[in-house]
């Protein structure tokens, strides 16, 4: 009764099912890995935000790539701002979703060396080629507290590093690029400032990273695995339904043949009877 499974239509359906099952299982594991990555990242953020602040020079140096284990680590830096080389980083959003820029300024450290400080967000100028209004930094020696971040890259951020930008405007925060522009060594990575609070709340300090949300990845993983389990079940259901329909159709055909009367014999004529 299941010989119909050898027809072209059902063989294609079976092949499609065999392809879908491992694909959905793999997609489920992909979402599971994303969930595990998010959980590990939340733990790293929480741990580093609670860690005791350390001098920035103890975690990075010129040309150094900030280790992932040091992301968001609270650091301090004491020195004087190089206001002549302050730049803005284009296409950045505020905490309420407005498009603007981040203000990036070199801080010449008291013990030697330079580190980049992301002061926070300000609105863009009316013209994209104009430098926006940026509140002045304090003069003299200052101590900055913030979160240590790694240099930005196009592959990690998805932001294209456009060339030929107006003066004092950049797309990515890169210590190596700023070192070339400043013609002096710059510590790898940068500080995302959290203190001191700016006067007048401008620039707007960047909000702390979220270390509580794990996202929907685990739910998506379970969904993909349920879909994978549902494929063979659905195939069996369709096959049984096809068998039932074929059986019913065959039974109706047989019943119809039984009900159809055969050819009737002609009645004998009166002459023949006489």
C-alpha cells in the first residue's frame, strides 16, 4: 500500500526532508552557541565592571591589542588633554537613539605616553562637513575613569572606514590611526569615559553595557530542534493520509463497478414465442 512512496513526487519530498533535518539541527546548535557566548559575555562584563580600577597603562601599551578578558575593565588615567587633536567619530547614537558623534580626545599621561578617551556623545553639526559644538575639557591635570575598550575594526563593528573625511572626523576609534596622525605612540585601545561627570551633562556619557539580558537565542535553538523533529513526523502523517486517500479511492472504484448493471438481454418477440 506504500508503493506510492517510490514515485517521483514522494522521493523528492523524502530527499527534501533528509536535507532539512540536519540543517535545522545545525541552526539550533548555532543559536545555542550564540546563547552560550552571550551568557559568557554577560559574566565577563559583570565581573570587569565590579573589578577594582587599575591604571590603564597596566593593561595596555603602544601597539597592544586589548585582550578580550580585559574588555570593559575599569581603568584610570591621569594627565592633560591634547585639545588641539580632538576629533569626532561619526554615525554614533545616543542613549535615546539620536544620531550624532562621539568625542575622542588624546590624554597625555603624567608618566609618559598617550591614551585615547571617548568623552561621549554630542549632536552632529547641521552640515556633515562641519565640526560640531563640543564642550571644552578642563584645563590642567585631570584624572579620568572609564571602561577599557579595544580598537574598533570594520569586521567587528560593521562600520566602513571611509577615507577623505573632513578634518578632525573619523569613522572608527583606532589607536594605530591616531598614533600616525599624532606622530607619537598611543596606548592600544581606548577609555570609554565614565567619570568625572561632564558639566551640563554634555557630552552625554556612554551607558554601561547590558549584562543582564541573554536574548532569545535559547528559545530559537529549541524552536529549530522542534522543527527538525517535526519534519519526519509530518512526513509520516502525509504518507498515512495519502495511503488513506488512495485506499478510499480504490474502495469507491470497486463499489462503483459492483453497482453498474451488466448488458440486458433482449426480450423474445411474440413471433418467436408463437
